C-alpha cells in the first residue's frame, strides 16, 4: 500500500477516528499489526498484582491521589487496597467525592503494564499508548481488515480507472482484484 499519499477522508470511520487520536503514522502501524483483529482493551493499564506492591512501598500517607493517577486506578480503589494491606493507620479520611475515573500521568512502567498493553507500548510508545488507553479501555474493538471505506473506494476506483491501472488501484487501496473487478463490472451494467 502506498503510504505517502493516504487520503484521510477516504479512510473507514474507525481508522479516521484512530488517525485523529494518534496521527496517521501511528494509525498505519496499528493497521499493519492488527487489521482484521478483535480485541477487548482491559480496564486497567497496569496489572493490579504489580501495582499493589508498588503502591504500598511508595505510599507516604498523603500521596494517594498522586499514586492513583500514576498507576491509572481510582483513588477509592487505591485506598481500599492500602487498607487491605495494613496501611490503614497512614490513610487520611476517605473523601466520598473521590474520582473513580483513572487518569494516567507520568512515564509508563513497561514491567508493570498489563500484558495486553505491552505490545502497544512497543509499537507506539508511551504517549500514544496513553491516548489509546483513555479512548478504548474496557471496550471491545474490531480493527477492520480494510483501511479505506469500501463505498468511497468504489467511487474513487470508478473515477480513477483508465483501463490500464487496475494493478495500481489494487495496491493503493488494499482491496483484491475480484473486488475491483466487481466494482468495474457493476458500473458497466
């Protein structure tokens, strides 16, 4: 596929959204690695079993909110785990208005990442993994097998076909010869 002149407006809606979130280059990396796959993005970026030990070590009695934001868990979840691990005497009173929505701040710790997110980290890096996590955590996502929207591609193929460039159109849009032939035959009927 020719990556130099990708027409973002012709992308399938999913890949348009993805390119808006992480940019065209990162979206292409995701497409190359995961097209046609279906995934459920875990709710938490870090595995709880890795996080609990770190939280207990780093907790100083006043930094529960900071630790919650660092590891992507709600402060309420974190305080409950601290209490369960014998740190209750260092806890300040639990505020009932605590945020339950995780916010990820700081650099990601690869070793503590949920195994699902490690591949994305290696492919995209910390910055873009955080964006994907915030957009898709807890959601089942299907990466469509085709980058471009079929209806838009069909109209474009009909406009661009000159009788001799079928191979270039197949390579450019990623749809097979049979599909291109069907579009061209449908137009002749």
